[in-house]
């Protein structure tokens, strides 16, 4: 069954808008014209896609099955058109990438800068988040590359084996934190101080938990859990909190003499980072350009 991309666009717009009237306005067409478009799609499918109510349009079971496929086909069509036009010099291509906080703070901006220097017509869309958010965005075609801590491949997502690198994580504090005055500082000494860290279930939290467990300690005094890198660094630099961070995340703050690792012997930990892509389909050209720069930047980090 071959679908018309314009009909699928009309279908997904009605779902997003919630009513035929609002969708018609969004698409700049009349309601009767939009209604005819959906009727032709329903005739092709062989079943109703919506239940019409006075308050709007509700998906039928068959409509619910069609929706993710329609969304995927629409995005693939948009990506293909965009990439072809970019190659013909008619439009700007778009790099769609997601990254965890530490990569978004350091490696990714460097790679984007290199790409833009060579391909100034390209645009970039960045999603920052923890792995679950990035994996979801990758499978839904919201992004084409995800940059995160190395994890096992899945049926839908695979690591790009020749694009991986290491970084190091530490217990960090403001450069004027009182604990810096203590001689022979140990990990047990930082447990009672107030901590701010990424939430339970995230990579940084689990990494930190492993470090304390390896030293025979329970969790420290976690007061704040947040996914915001900005909030975390502000709590550390301005409010006396401790945290667990990868070096790239606070590199600029270290140079500004705001945040630095605490002198805790043997507490530094290594983690492997990598790029991920969808197993199925072709990696779009703009994403390939970013991947090439990431490889160039990170090659020395794995040796």
C-alpha cells in the first residue's frame, strides 16, 4: 500500500491540532478540502481513522496504528528532501543531534564549530538530555545521532564503534569551599556536606553511587536532584554544594576558577563515551559531516 505524503501530513496535523478546524488553519486550507483529503486516505486504508465528535477528532484503533508510521514516513521524506536540496545548493541541511550534558558542554560545540566552518549553510538542532530521552528521540527520528555513555546495543540503536572516547569524573566543589582546607581529605569527609546531582537512574548518579560503594560508603547527603546542568553548576559554585561531574562539564568553570575537583586520592573514575545511530536506514549527509568531525576530535582520546 503506497501512501501519499500530503495525506499523511494532513492526518498528523489533525492529530496534533485536535480538530479539523484548527488543522485547516494550520495547513492554510479550507475544512471541506481537508475533510476530502482525509476521506481519500481512509478509503485507501479501508477503515475510518477518526471518530468525529462535537469537541474534536479522536483516533480510532486503526488510526492509532497508522500514526507512528505516518510520522516516521513524513520525517524521512522531509530529511530526504532537505538533504537533496542541500546537495544541490538550494537549501540548508540540518544536523539533528542529541547529547548528554558533559558532551554538550565540550566535544559537541567543538565539532559543530568545525562543521560550520566547512559547511556554513548547514543548521544544527541539539537535544540535551539523559540517555532515555536521547534513545527515544533517536528511535522517533527526532535526532540522527546520539552522543552518550557507552551502553549495549539494542534492536533499534547501535553504537558507532569508531567514534568513541574517554573522559573522567570527580567530586567537585567551589574553589573556595571549606573542605579544601582539610588536610588528607577522604571520601568519607564529603558525605555529610550537601550534594546536588543528576537524578537517580541517570548515568552520573549511578557512577557516583558505584564510587561510594567501592569505598564502603552509602550515598552522601543528596539535597538536590536536577537534570539542569546550569542549576547544578550554580549550586556548586554559588551555594556550597558538592557534586559528581565529568571534567568537560565544568572545564570552563575550572578555567574561571569557580569549580574544580576536590583533592581526593583514587576517586577519579573513567567512563567511555560513544556516538549512536539507528540500525535501520541511511545516516543523513549532514549527520555524517558532524560524525567525521567528532571522529577527528576524539581519535587521540582513546589511545
